[in-house]
C-alpha cells in the first residue's frame, strides 16, 4: 500500500518478532481453551458394577430415556444423556437395578474429541449458574483440644510417676506421688510437652496448652477436616465439588448439579469413628465402664489399642452367616500396634467401639459411644481383619465409606443448607449472557462509529480479549464462573474499550498538535501506556483483595476481573498495535482524521 512520504520514512512503530510470537501463541492457545465452554456439556453416568453389563441391557432398562451415547466394557459402562432433567431419575433407577454398583453422575463436554484429547476442558460453573446444593459446616475445634488434653492425661498417668492427673477446665492438674521429685517431673513434662505451659499450683503442677499451640492445633484440625470432607465427597463419586474454609471455624461445601442432597448430607455431616480397645469384665485402674452389645456391663481400657486414623481401606460385605461386616486394612504403624497387642494378649477380649458426635436439644455437641463387637483374640492379628455387629448392610456401607475417607478429630455440624434448582441456574446463564451480549454489542457499535478504521481494529481486539479471558479462566485451576463472574466479564469489556479510548484520544491530540500519523501512533501508545498501567494495577490490587477476603460469588467476580485485566492489557495494547503498526505505523501524513 503506497503512503505519501513528504520526508524520510519514520522508522518507528516496529514490534520485535518475539512479541508477535507471544501474541499469536497466546491467542491460539487461549481460543482453543475457550471453545469447550462454548460447546457446553451433557449429563454423564459412569457405572462400575459387580458383574459384567451390556449396552443393550442398559438401554432396555432405561426405556424411553433419551440417550446420546452408551458404551459398556466388562463391568463398567458410560451413559451420556440428552436431557439434564433425566439425570437424577436415571441415576436412581440404575442404583436400584444394579445392587452394589457404583453409579456416578457428572458432566461430559460436548466439544469435539480432538479438543478433549488436547486436554481442553470447559469452565466450571458455580451453583448460581448450574444449580446444586451448598452446606455450611461448623467445626468444633474445642472438642479436638479436649481430646488432646484427655490423651495427655492418659499418657501421663501411665508413663510418669504421678498420684493422679485431673482435668480442670482447659488444663491438667498433676499430683506427684509422695516422696517423688517435683522438679524431675517438671523436666519430664517439659521434654514430653515442650509447647505446653506449666506452673506450680501448691504441691501440684498445672499443665495447659499454650495459646500458640492452641492456634496451631485449631489450624491442624481445620486442615484435616477439609481434607476428610474432600475425601468423603470423592467417595460419593462427586467430582466437581468445591470445599473451602469459610471463616475461622467454618467450612463451605458447594456441590454443583446435585438436586437431592440427602445422601451427601448424611455423609458430610456424619461424625462416626472406630476405636479398638481391650475389654474387661470388671473394673480396674485405667478402665472406663460401658454397656456391651447386649446391654451387659463392660469395662474398656481408657487408651485405645488402635484408632480409625490408621485405617487405609474399608469395604462392606457379608460374612458366612449373611450378617453385615466391614473388612478393614490398616497402615504399617497400625499393623504394628494391633499385631504387637494381639500377640501379647491372646485369649483376652477386644472391643470395637463406635463413636458419634450428636447435637443435644440444647444445641450442645454430645459424644456418644457404643460397643458394636467384642471378640476374643485367638492369634496375632494381621494388617487386614473384619468386624461384625454393625446392624444393617446400609450402615455397613456408610461406615466403610467414612473409614476410607478418614476419622475426624473435630466433630462437624451442618448449620446451613441451601439448594438451587437447575432451571434457576439456566435462567441466570441466559440473563448473564444477555447482559454480556448487550454490553459487548454497544461497545462494538460505539467504537466502530467513533474511531472508524482504528475502531474496527479495537473491535477485533475486544472480541479476541473475550475469547482469551474465557480460555484463561478454563486453564486456571480452581477457577469457577459464577453470576457475579459474568458481571466481571461485562466490566472487562468496558475496561478493554477504555484502554483503546485512552490510546486513540492521545493519538488524536498529537495529530492536532501537528504530528504525523506514524509519530502520533508511536507517542500515543507510549504516553497512554503509563496511565493504563497505573489504572490497571490499582484495579488488580482491588481484585486480589476481593479474592482474599471474599467468599464464593465475590471470589468469582474477583477472578474474572483480575484475569480480564491481564487479557485486556495484552489485546488492547500489544494486540491493536500489532495490527496498526504495519498498516499506519509509517504513515507521515499530518492532519489525518481517525
């Protein structure tokens, strides 16, 4: 294209080759990443049965349910449904028809296979867009601290030369034996509990958990509870749940796509755990009275032989008499503990203690324990063994699930639950997309009319920016698109336009000052860059603060806003200049209208 050249060519407005490469690679990669989101997804049911299943048998079982695809191999099958409304009824029907089978409901992308093979996945949708259930859990961290005090009391009573150890509030009052050295006892306690505080209280020692150690234990209990909740949800076959901390002692769980929360509630709110203790028929030191299986008096060792924290696998089943049982496997440390104990106590009785935390009528957390099995040790126990006396097969299945997920050190209580239907989620998506389309269309029209040729370049960058933002959100781990997130997308469109408005208005000013078009482009981009960078940095800081302090939808807004700033800078500055430079970058004309 010939340009008027009154003077020597202006050798400016050249981008380095690597900048073009970065722009092109980013555009291609992020656009590919955005495509699966545009295709949407379909409900998929994954089946793992106890016996081989066939596609024809499954089709006959489902009857008139509209199926997009079905694939069966051995005892596994995948069914893709055409309508989301059929998902839950179909899952229930399959569970009823295939006893003992694992039937998992999730989503399958409608994107082409080649996109999926590239590892491209759609953006995860939040509850407000997809529907689902949300639980708010309160974690009783004080119970975890009390359990630690009780454990320390038992250890000190057994291992140290003391007359008594009493629990007094949040401390232990330790009385040494008559004639024993108080200072030596203090030294042993310091070595055993270096992070605890101790002081003399007459002729006794008062031992308490320090404030710093309490904070550490609370954090540990919260982290463990978060991990166990994630494991429990995975055991339910739910793959897209979000489990996060919500304040000091609360946990928020969001499960998209689930409309019947009964099963999830039963598992999430359960606090069951198992302990194995030596059983006695009479009282004695270090023993606590309980009721046996048939209500008969029984005494158990205060200190457990093995706790549920060592269980690494648990499966429900039935014994030779058809009674429910749970087969348990323990880790190496647990195997050593149970093996050593059983080897030394052949002929003695060992009880299985089932413990739950429940809410009383006054709202207090109450610990209840019952003996579900008492057996005589016949020989040294291996790392895998079985327990019976559980009750029903359903109770055995639930107990095995909880044991696989791990035992809670701090009991949890569901304090809030809310459910959002899929129809409302679809309405939110429709309204959000309408708002985004209206905002984008208005911006495109304004820029095209006001800036003419430069405006068309800006519009091209604006559309690319939206695709790149969607692609980036799909790539970022943990990124979830919510309704406020769509609001962030609309705001991003406006900020991207603002970037080009600042640049183009600066170019206009320079043209009015008598600069050539090429010089105006060069100086306009350079001068506007500082203003754009300062404005975007302050907004990015705001987005980071929102993400750190906010929860749920607020975080969704912060994610789309923060990532949108990055893509707006890339397309609004580098993208538009990559197009404008080759076309008008060496134009020496003055007084040009843009």
